């Protein structure tokens, strides 16, 4: 088992461990001291409960109980937050209680949000169970829900007490969800480390051995930790990890109106291709590099286009994004593979041109 430490420099005293290893979820009480908490509320979804928590009595303390939400992005809403708050209250949770989020990014986002607002904030631990949440969503302290059909419109910054990454739980993850995690992994390479980009796109996701996969999870946790550790709130360095997300989030939200919703990793892959085009149109990225980027996503099994999008509606969604400042659309762009540039203001015309590209591909 490996233990990483995330240090939040703005708040010198805040640091928390990330435990990474096989079968460690079931050893949670030996990794984290849960004896000091009055109640332990586990937040999970239906699928994860069935797969991982059937024998939870054997590894969770007596004073714990489980809150089960529906699965998937549609559960990331205010009604489910209310459900968590209600169950916390009805089960007698007080300021000395703790929440443990066991699930994918939806659960770590919503469970973290409910914990950080209940009684003005109680502590929480993340135990991410999808690849995407292990390498990205569970780290960094962003919590939140979707509101008014805009992704993550309401949320808080609140750091978990610890993160427990049990790599053996990935065995049951459907292939599409596993590949989705590579969307964020490839992003980590694109924004900061060319060698890492080349390595993680050198094989198809399923061709990496278990040992190599654990190495990738550790490296991505370190990279994400280095961005958010420097800068907990949406300051400068942290904006780097938004690459692909301005357009990606708009596509993700709109796809929920169709019968073929995108996963988060799929949406940001298309978003990264579109934002790479913006990088080319603004003379930051070379034309030939976009080919390498697209091949990387295709090789991983991730989409690079989105047919029949209503470009104007995507633009409307983008305008509602909280990354906008004073009406201007703020992008993180690439100035080469492994090099990013934040705070790039882009006109609607260039955004529309990039959307046309991903509509055509
Ligand atoms: N806070 C952040 O910094 C951050 C970063 C990236 C993404 N996110 C958010 O994360 C969410 C996406 O996360 P996700 O891709 O994990 O989605 P998810 O939580 O919906 O999980 C995907 C599916 O996998 C199932 N599942 C979970 N663990 C499983 C397992 N071990 N075996 C089998 N099935 C399992 C879930 O029930 C769900 O159906 C999005 O809402 C996105 O906005 C947040
Ligand atoms: Zn993301």
C-alpha cells in the first residue's frame, strides 16, 4: 500500500493522506481512526451498495449506517442532498459525526457537499470506487451538485479527512466507465506532462497490467494533488485542470436531454478536442499536434466528436458556466502537448468554429 500526502499550502495546517492499495476499503478502521466520531454515515449509490457493501457490518463500526442514493449523474441534485441531510438528522448525526462517501464521482461530489453544509460542515472521507473518481474527482476538495441543468453550479470547497483508493474494487467496473477514467488521466498528461500523455496513450486502457494501472493512479493523484495543493480555491494554478471542461460540461448537460447521455470522461474528451482546436485557432497549438491528441483519445476508446449538436445551445450553456468572468468566456488552452495556459479569453466566433469541427469529425 502507498500513502501520499496532499498539502494545501494556502491553509498551512491542512493536509490529508491518500491511501492507495488492494483490498484496503475493508481495512478502513485501521487506516482512519473512526472511534472518535459519534456516528458514521456512509453515502453510496444502489449499484455500489450491492457490489461492495453487502457485508459492510463486518468492516464498518457499530455506530454506522448507510444512505443509498440512485446511481448516476441524475442523482447529483438538490433532492438527493435533502435526502442525505434528512437521514443524517434522523439518525442523530451531530457535529461530531463523519460521512464516508463510497462510490464514483457523483457520490464523492454530492456526499462531500451534503457533509460540508450539514450543521455548517461535518468531516468526510472519500472512498472512490470508479477509476475516474480515484484519479480525479475525489481529490482536491471540490464538492457540488448540478442545478438548473448546469453542471456543478452549486457547491463548496471542502477537503476530505482522507482518501481511500482501493484498486481491487475496479474489477467490477463496466468497460465504458473504466475507459471514461482515462479521459481525466489523458488530461493530466496533456496539461502538464508530455511523457505521461505518451505513456497513458501508448496502450489501450485494458492493456495496462494491474501493476501499471496502480502506477497510473498514483501518478495522476500526484499530478492532481500538485495543482490543487498549490491553490485550493479557484485561483490561478487550479484553473489548469479545467482544460476540456468548459465545452465538455456543456455537452455533458445537453447529452442528458437525449437517450444517449455521455459519461463525464467521454464529455471532457470531446471537450478537450474542441478546446485543442481553439488552441490552434488562437495560434497556441500546432496543427499537427491536434492529430496526435485526437489519436490518443481514439486509441483509448474515447469519443472525439459529437454529431448533430445545436452549436448555439452549446454556446448558451457555456455562457452559464461559472468559469466565465464578467461575461467573457475563460478557457484553459494548450500551448503544446504537456503545456497549458490559463485565463485565455475566447470570442463566441472561435468557440462556434471549434464546435463545428467536433460536429464534422
Ligand atoms: N469534484 C471534482 O473535482 C470532480 C472531478 C471530476 C469529475 N467530477 C464529477 O464526477 C462525476 C463522474 O464520476 P464517475 O464517472 O465516477 O460517475 P458515477 O459516480 O456516476 O459512476 C459511474 C457508474 O459506475 C458505477 N460504479 C461505481 N463504482 C463501481 C464499481 N466499483 N463497480 C461497478 N460499478 C461501479 C456507479 O454506480 C455509476 O453507475 C461527474 O458528476 C463529474 O462532474 C468531479
Ligand atoms: Zn472532470
